[in-house]
């Protein structure tokens, strides 16, 4: 297992559209293990492959208190969304230190493969539903700050670039 570097907004690679995972083979299983390790190390509750510069439709999530309930989502397809939506405060490992409101469906159902390649229906609401929608956006090249006003997004971009420059010193 290995910790993977996480791409930071506004890295253009975050806008790559991921391709479907063809087979849940040894390579993908090793990527899943590395992504879980990277997510736990960064104290995140979700990580999309896009964020570690691997552009395949793969997500890991763990919203449990004890960080012992990893959920692996491969090639997710939304099959149902609730009529109700909610504004939730979100953050992202690719935009450290930034939290802002994004409107998401309260509940969703998705079809996806698990870490063993088995297809299953996942019914999610609450935090899990928000998290899945946030991570699925990453797979289409979308970062949550793109829902914010252009002015806010610009301010975040400048803040991130400044932090990068300071890190490089
Ligand atoms: Ni994110």
C-alpha cells in the first residue's frame, strides 16, 4: 500500500473525465487499497480516483465514526434521485480549508460495482447521499467550488495558488 499525492484545485487534471473501470483486477484492487489509505491519512470521508490522478470511475467512501466501514463504488450510475434537495456545507481534500454550501438531492439510488466486481444497488440518504454526489462529480471533472459564484471561485483559486507558492518555498 502507498499514500498517493492528492491533486489540488485549480490543477487542470481535476477536470479530466474518468473512463469506466474495465475489470476489477489486481491493479484496480491495489489502487483501491492505496486510495483508502490515502483517504484515511488525509482524514477525508470520500476520495475519487480523479483526485489521485487516476482517471477511472472509482470512488472510496467511509462516513463511519470509527473509520472501519469502507465503501467502494465502481462505475456508478444514478438510477433515482429524490424530489427534495438541500443545501449542505461541503469540503474537499482537493480544496483544503474551504467549506461552502452546495445543493444536492436528499436521497439517491445508484447502481455500481463493489470492490469485488459485484454489481449492487446502493440506496443512500443524508451524508452518504451528499458524499456520493460530490465524489461522482469528481469523476466527471467537476470540483464542488464550481457550484459557487464566479467571484467566490476566483477568491478560492487565488487562495489555493498562494498556498501552493508558499509550500514551494
Ligand atoms: Ni472532493
